[in-house]
C-alpha cells in the first residue's frame, strides 16, 4: 500500500508580502513554493500514512471535494514536497522511445561573463551528450573571475574567444555564430545543465520540421526540477513578454505542443538556413527581447518556432545580470518599446505604445514623488537611448513591414500565446493552491489519468 511522508528538505515558512503574510514550502536550497491552508494540512497529515488516512485527517479539519484533495496530493508528490516511494506520477511526463541518431555537426554557443561557478558543470553536461558530432564555442565577455582558466584547464577542446570588453549578449552571439561551422546552432546560457539526449532531441525535431526556424526545449528550474522555467516565450497583446508556462509543475501536460510564439535564447537550436533568410540577431537590443524580435521576424516570413519537450535542460538562474539589476531595467524598458515599434502593424503598435507609455509615465511620476533618483535615471536613459535609435529603427520597421508574408498577420502570431499564464507569486515562487488546482491543473491532471 502506498504511504506518504514529508520531505524533510522542505519546511513551512511565513513571509510578509504586499498583502500580508503568505505561507510557503521552503526547500533547503532556498526555493519557495507558495501554498495555502489545504496544502499545509496535507503536509502535516503525511507521516507514513496511506491515501485514505491522509484524506480522513484532512477531512476532520477542512471540508473539501475528494477530487480536489486527490489532485492536491498528486501535485505535492510530483513537486517532491511529500514522498511516495511507489508513486507513478512522474511516469506521466514522458514515455521512453527509440532515439534516432544523426551525424550533423551541431555548433554550441555559450556567452559567458563571470560564470566560473557554473560553467564547468554546463560544459561537462555538453560533453556527455549522446550526439557526438559537435563543436563548442564560448564567447567570454571580459570576465574578471577565473572562467577562462577553468575552461582552458578542464576543457581544452572548447574554442574560447576572450573579448576585451563586455559587448553583452546579442552581438556576442552573432560574432560567435560567424565563427561556427554547423548548420544547426545551439545557444545556451552558461548556468544550465543538459539532459544527455538534449541536443539529439532538438536536432530530431529540427530535421522533422522543414519550416522550423528554431526549436525550443523544456527548460526546468534547477533548484526545483519538477517545475517549468519555460518552453519558449511570448509577448501577449499590449503587455510585457513572458516565458511560457513559467511556474507550472510539469507532468507532461504540454508535451503535445506543436508551436510556440517565440524562442527563449537562454536555450534554443537555430537553423543556419533560417538565419540566412531572416538575418542575424539585432545587436541594438544588446540583451532582452532580442530573441522575441528574431522569432517574430521569422514568423512574419512564414517560419515556425517549434517545441521539443523531450529535450530537457535545467536552469540555475545565476547569470551575470543578477549583479546588474539597473542595467537590466534600462534594457527591458527600452527594448520592449523597440520591439513593438519595429515588429507590429500600426493597429497593434497603437495598443502596445498606449499601454507601455501609460505605465512608464505612471512609474516615472511615482519615482519622482518618492525621490528615487536611481529609477528616474533608468527611465531617462531608456527613452534617450530609444530616441537615439529612431532613424535606424524606422528604417528597420519599413523593411520588415515591406517583406512580411501576406498570409501572416500579427493576430495569427499573438493568438499562439498560451492559454495558461505564468503561475508565480510576487516573489517569483511557484504557486500550489486550491485556486491554481481548480483553475489550471484540474483539467490537465484528469486528461493524464
């Protein structure tokens, strides 16, 4: 008989938020999962008890439907918050299939900046790939740590280009691609770990879909590997960009996806043939929104962005921009405006600009009233930088609008946005609650049973 116990690596913690205290399961690695009264009751009832005993103990304190309780217990087990040594929940994720091996040369590009603490793990996971015909190029953006020494000593087969200054992400990727030989190019963040079949699964999907400009993997959170970081990304109408399904617990519910709106360049495979047709990544973004820009330009020319959910990668979220939040804010505020002005037809452009400008003016006035000089400078920099790009931006816009396929509309692309929003708390913690199960997980869990 199956029994449930608490995973002792988690504990219960209350954290003060904007709207009062909230309750979380907190892993020993610092990862939080927001929960509610029912989640805590189930946790407290799992002390070597079977399913019937857990249900009885919870029912004595809180009346809830049996199907809701059953799904909640399943998700807690999938998330590893409670243990069931005989559980079969994770078997829902994927069935093993015979792998087809290809011999195509795959070029792997990594842009590194002060990534010494995780670059070795990333490169080791690339070395262990079942796909053997590959070359690895690391572009180092003038790191001040021991990254270059680590790569040189432990990975002599890796080609390293040491830049004399930090040229940020977009330009570094373009220059790296120019130095690669493969017809298939994998771009990776250095703070990632690859499943051994990662490249093989991406390549199989790329070769199976002639119209695929890019193939995106299933990226999971390294510190919570049952939880999705992204399967590509998207720009919803008149809002900020977001990763697809971020914060959702993974039980294979998205494995039958055939398309996503755009690719996340933290982990992606691009076809060289598509790059030659679409053009390189836009250097002027520097970082952020450059992947959405390239993906939407691809779509406007009739290409597709396809997912390969069996290609699994784990993201540590330790890239260098964590140390430069001000620079990230400058780039994001500017780049979302550049993206909208460059890509969308006039009808949708009006909506994006209206919402973005209203939000930016509101934020600017708030920072002005609170004397937040740092944030005021960020907004001023972003808009000044955007205005300085206007001549080139308008030229690029005219070129894109002229060359876009008549059969592809902005509405067609925007309609590819996922039905499920990101499932994150205000502190970026995944949410596991009665509301999330009823509104999001219930239908998908029942499909899998």
